[in-house]
C-alpha cells in the first residue's frame, strides 16, 4: 500500500491547544477543497522531502508514492515526539493508508472534516483530532458551503471526543465573517469537541488582511455566552519561522 507524501519532518505543533508539543509531521499530497487562504504548495508533487535532522535545514528525497514501512522508518528517526501529525493537503483522502500505518506513536489527525467515510474508517486509530470548521467566506464557490457543512457535522460525529480520543474544532477566521451563521454552525458540533480554537488567518495569497481584533473577541464572547470553550490561538510556528 502506498500514498503520495509531500514532506516528512519534525517540529513543534504550531496550532491549537497542543501548540508547542514536539511532533513528527507527515504531509500528504492533494486536497478535496480549495480554501482561499491555503498556504500548502500546489502543483506536481515530485519527490518527498524528508528532514534529516530537526531544524537542520537538510533534506533527503524519496520517490513517491511512499510505502508504509518507508513512512514508519522516517518517523522512527525523530526522537522524543509526542505524536505524529498526519496533515496535508487532506490526509483522509488516504484513509486506508492511515489505518494500516501503525506508526508507533499516537496519531494526531489534522483534517478539513469533509470526508465522512474516511473519518469513520480511521476513527479507531487516531488519538487526537484537529478538525476544521470552515467559514463560508473561505470557499471560492460559496454555493458548495452547505454541502460541506453536512459532511463536516458527520465527520465530527465520527471523530468525536471520547475517553480515548481528544477532538477539538478549529476555525480559521477571515475578516468580515458572518458571526450569526458561524455561531449556529458551532452549535451543531459543540457536543462532539473538547474546545474550539479561533485562529485569525495568517495573510497569504489572495488573503491580505486578517480579522480585526474586535471581530475575534466579539465572536469569542458570543460563543462563551453559549457555553462553548472558545480559545484564540494564532499560528505560533509562523512567529518563530519553524516548519
């Protein structure tokens, strides 16, 4: 079994409530969505870059697609990792590969929550879930948003928090989002998550500005009033230049 992987490296988690923990990262190629703020390289995948030493800036290359043991071997080279972050792109495009991976570390799944079948398939194999809740404004074709919402709720149901699995939600906030709609959407998934992260967008590509401070705090206040554990956490790895 094989899957296309863009890069494998070791760093500190830069987003969400686990910010700062040491992780191995496996970045899968390809995504089923096209968010306007996406900062993941697009285009032909070529070879997989594998970091030789954490933070050392030296990489070796492996031919894609990678096999299960190749990925496991790379992960084993990174010492004292809290977990392995499976990210992308969208890792649930390769749900069968994830289920078979057995990396020797707890799996931290970063997903756009748009592929319910894949979510159900890997639910028993992941320990941490960082699940996106997209805002309508992030979709180039906003008419597709309602279809996404239905799939997103099903994914959170499948990957919900349990005694053995933490699942938290993350919203990348753009300027001028419809807060009324967003609060209504959050209420559909709140029972499935441990907390909700409000992440002001890092300007990239066509997105030149993040949300105003007042917008973020206003949304947080609305959510807290409804009993939602809402935390404002920006992308920490961007601040110190890490991968």
